[in-house]
C-alpha cells in the first residue's frame, strides 16, 4: 500500500478527493464490501471469452457473450442468457469463413447491433488457416452476421543486421480485446501484433465497415533486445480496450511490453490518429539492479485492461511488479515477488508532450499475494460513483480456502485511495475459476462476469455478484454439452462440432500467446510457426 508520508503523490490525491467529496457523499455509501456469488449459467464443455454485453429486452435483462471453442468446421459461438439463467440460447455459430475464436467479448453499438472481433481467420482455401483476425457485426437476434474487416495476412520481415524476424502487415493482426464505440460513427480497437513494425496497431472503422484506418503502428523492435524494449519507447503489444475521453478527444491505452524497460507503457492518442504520446514507461524490476531474483519495482509492470477515466483521473492495473511503492528505492518492501498493482494518474499531471513525472504516477495498492495476485482486465466504476471493481487471476485465502488461487473480485473506495482496498469476493471451485477479468454492472445494480473454468459443471460460468446478501433461483446448471448441436435454441448451447478441436488454441490465445497454426500458400508468405519461433515469443 502506498504511504502518503513517503509518496508525495498520495498527498495530491488527498487534495483531489477533498475537492470532489461533497458530491460523492451525496450519493451515499453503497460500496460493496462483501459480494454474494450467484450462478447465472454453468457450462459443461465450453471456453467462455472476455465478458458479456447487457441488453434489456422487453423488460428482461439479457447478457450476450462469446464461446472460443472452435473446430475445423466452426469458429466458436455467440450466446445469450437471461439474468436469471432461465433462458439460454446460442444465437450464432461462427462458420469457417467468418473467423475463429471470438475472444474479445462483445460491444453493444448505439445502432443496437453487436460488434466483436475474431482472433484468427477466416479460413481460406482447403486447409485450416489461422489468419490475422476479423471485425464483425451481428444483430441481437443472431441474424445479419457481417465481416466488417479482415486483417491482412502476416509476412516475415528480417532485420538485415541481426537476422531478427518479425511478422508484419499493413493493418495489424490478432485483435484480442473488445472494441470501443466512440459515439462519433467509429469503432476503435487495437491489435497485439502486425502492423508495419510487427508490434501492433491502433485502428478505427465505421459501424458499416467503411473507412478502416490505422491510427498508429507501434515502433520498431530493437533486434538486440527483442520485445523487451523498442527504439521509439512507445511500447509494443497493445493490450486492453481503449478508453475514449470525448471531452479531450484522446484515446487512452496500455502496452504489455516495450517502453524504456520492456515492462510496458501507458499512452494516449487523438481519435484522428494525431498526437500519439507515451505517458509513462513502467520501470525495470529491482532484480535487474541488484542481480537477485526480485520481480518487484515501484509502479508495477505489464499493464493490462482499459484505463478507467473517473473525474479526470485514470485508474488501471498491472499484472506484475510493485511491492516497492512506499519508498521506490530499488529494494522490495518485504516479498521479492511483485504481484501487481492498482495505479492512478491525474490527467492534469500529464505534460503537453505526454510524459509525466514518475513521482505523480501513484501506486494506490500493491498486491501481496495474500490479498490476491496478478490483477488483469478492465476496472469498472460502480453506479454509485464511489467504487472501482476489478478481478485478479490469483485469489485471496478467504472463501476459496487457504492456498488457493482461483481468482477474486476486489473493490477500491475512491474516497480513500490509501486504505480503500477490499477483497469483495474470492472464488470457490464450485463457483468458477480463471475469471476473464471483465465485470459489468447490470441495470439491476448487480455485478456480472464470466469464468473460463470451474463452476457447478466444471466448464466455466456466467455469474452474478450481489451486495445485499440476497440469492437468485440458482440459475441454469444443466451443464449443456457445447458439442451437441441442437436445432432448438431454447436452453441449448453449443459451439464447435467435428473432430478437430481448437480448445488449446483458445487457451493459448487467452494467455496472449499467438500460436502459428496455418500453412500459407503464397510464395511471399511463411509459416507462422516459423515466424513466431524466430521472434522467440509473442
């Protein structure tokens, strides 16, 4: 936890919170200190993806999500479930020509259509080809599936001096994260790889699929250090949904690698592609200084998820690092393992050039392992305007039992950043494990999310978290076999089919590891296995 006496940034946050406390107090103290788990839908054989989009339909709340299980003949599925789990339907099963693995989750556009991406595809020719991914649109009733953009195939680019190989194209590859609706007629997103330097891109496209534009290609990789750093200090491997500030016109995002120390960056860019600025480069681990096995640092490492903008302050998480924020002296405060952080940045402290003083980049919580580890995904602001919620991949030893690491949901009271952290719920094995890191607050006031494993049927779950201690009817625990396709969509859910399963590919994609599984037939293309092998990692 950050110490305000040692970290001058904490004093700044105290003044900031005093200035906004009157209206916060008026909203009432409705922070979730304890969340009660309720099952909505438990999967039998499945691979749930990044999260769900809520859609009110005739007075009933539905959640639309994606399944990343794929086969030789299907690229995954899109489903919906009512908030009580009593209605569960597969509304569309992706075909081989659509793309494979809709991992990013779904966005409900202002035109009342669903928008998403596929990590790979579509299939071309007679052989299974991974492809570079697609952007798609789908109606709420499952009709009108349209591929809005197909990302170009990757080609091998070799550094003439070092022989270092990157996979490049013109527009990016592997769109892992959800899209952002800019309310200006454009959807915005990122690709983790590809682009002219192979380090990923920022793009936008109109809701009708026209005017696709690469807003920014991240900088060239330093062939001597690989993905640990790059020449331009911009970062590499952008990760997470973009946050669009309509007042300033800036999009905010993070990269998982690159920057000055290879531990990622926080950046912003104007919606028209101008003024790309690196705001902060996450520093090296203390072990790089001491020579010890020490993965701690001052501000965290490997940021993920969408930076959440609240009252002109950006909040976000890092999966690694931290545990040295109280003094930032290069020595870990206790454990030599950095379990990740929650950070805060006041927009007013970002200079005109984009860079900011590291003393004003505030670590508001260091995870210690006992209170969770490796936070990832998006933070969400509760409807009370007081509380941020997030997810970790490792759980605290509360309801899940000591020594478990099934994941947790945490909350942060914005009125007290230095001591407002709280473990709101730690997952038990029968509830779900490996939460996808994306929560939303439903119109009914409850939090909803998805887990990729565990649950009542061991195949993952859609879950609800309540702060009033009440329970629902138990949800749907009929444990549908997703490979048992049914013509009756009422309470039947399916995805895949055929004997060739890409479940492992979905798991690798979830970890951000792009596996090269396609054979490229053109003479100027090479096997992705070979490219990524030369790159060393992705």
